[in-house]
């Protein structure tokens, strides 16, 4: 299993399995399929509402806990001193484990400094092996690197061939922060699975477009998190270590970058407003 080392020495399997938008009904079986295919890195979040099912899969599989790298993320409604800490303990209970390999703050909104200090406390107490953030653009990431006791070890952001995050990666490298790519296929948006440039490279290597994308991320030193609920695709997405892309392939993929999110920008005020309204709406339920 190929891994990428964090600045504290912890190693992350470079190819992870994500369970965003995997329903409660499908989640346990999907995680078991991923583990069977060889995945040893599972990425969930409090806001995915499937931590318990991930925990069920971890209990049911016969793989020792210390061979699986497990990440969850703190949702913004749980930001606040003490509140973040307690929410992570709840996550541990749902996940049926006594430690996490990585805990992330999910979004750069609300009182993320207080939340981050709780992550530092969890790290110092040995309840988590690594701490970090998600969706922090370079300015917010550098802010945390400058003004916290323990720098983030990871920043999980959208990275795909149409939004390659070259500048964000340069800033992260400067502070030894490992980038994880969420939605490496942009959930298939912009017809990614039929892109002619990617298809040409895939045909050249007798691989699929999905494999080319995940291999490209690996060769850039970026951890990928792909989601599928289909066994054949799960196997395909894990099988990226038996070929490599050459300089010409890498250059062709570089040319696809339009530096635009397929989703939204965390620097858009209306998105921050949307997050705020979402908290109020969920509290009302
Ligand atoms: N931190 C964040 O804010 C954030 C945001 C989004 C995602 N994430 C993380 O990143 C993970 C992946 O992102 P994502 O789930 O949004 O999107 P994604 O992995 O880019 O795309 C998933 C989509 O691609 C399809 N697919 C997967 N493998 C395929 C293949 N080999 N061939 C054809 N289609 C394939 C899946 O369909 P089927 O399932 O039907 O196969 C699904 O529709 C998440 O699960 C989560 O862990 C984090």
C-alpha cells in the first residue's frame, strides 16, 4: 500500500475511499466492499450521517483497527470550545473505536479557532493521530499555520483535472501540509468520464479515465478520496499502482486546468450565508 507521510511521521494511504452521499442503507456494505478491494483508508464526516454504519463495517471486517486509516470531520454546528471536543467523542462512539487517525474541521466558517484548539487537545491526549482542516483556501490555511500551536497536517480540498489547485498545493507544501483531493471525479460533472484528452491517455495505458485521474493525483503527491457504491468501480478505483503516467500525459492533463470549482467557492459570501442558514434549519428539525 502506497502512503504519504505527514510532518508528524504518520502515514496516510494515498488512495482513500469516501462515503459522502452513501446512504445509511448502503454504507456498511460499501465500506466492506472497499476493504475487500484493498482500501485501508476510509473518509467520513459528522455531516454525512453515516458514521455509525462505517463503525459497523469496521467491527464486522476482520482487519485489525491499526491497519485502517480512519478520518472524520467536525461539522460547523459543533464548532466551539468544549463543544468540538464532545462532538468528536460522540463520533468515536458512533465509529466504535477509541481513536481516529485523522480529524478535520469540515469548513472554514463559524468559530473555527476554538474548534481547532479542541483538535489540538484531542491530539495531545492521543485520541487522534493527526489533525487538519478541509476547504481552507490558502489564505485561511496559512492563517492557521501562523497562529496555532500545532499546524494542520492535512487540508482536504476539491482537486480534479478541471480545478488542479496548483497554487494551493504550493502554499500547502511550504508549510508541510498534505493535500487530500475531495471529489477527484468532480462527481462526473463537466462530462469528466468522457473527456477526450483523458480518454486518449486511458486508452494508451489500457486503463479507465477514473484510474488515470487517481494516478495523476498520486503522482502529484496528493491523497485521493473517491466514492462509488459499485463493486467493479471500487476495485477499479483502487487499482492505480500497476501503471504510471509519463511526462507527456502529465502535461496533457495540466492543460485541462481551468482553475474553476465544479461546485462552489468558499470565498463566496452567499455560500457562507447558506452555511449559516443550514445550521438554523437543522437545529429546527
Ligand atoms: N471535505 C469536503 O467538503 C468534501 C466534499 C465532497 C466530497 N468529499 C470526500 O470526497 C469523497 C469523494 O467525493 P464525491 O463522492 O463527492 O465525488 P467523486 O468521488 O468525485 O465522484 C463520485 C461519483 O463518481 C461515480 N464513480 C466513481 N467511480 C467511478 C468509476 N470508476 N467510473 C464511473 N463513475 C464512477 C460515482 O458513482 P457510483 O457511486 O454510482 O459508482 C459517483 O457518482 C467523498 O465521498 C468524501 O469522502 C469531501
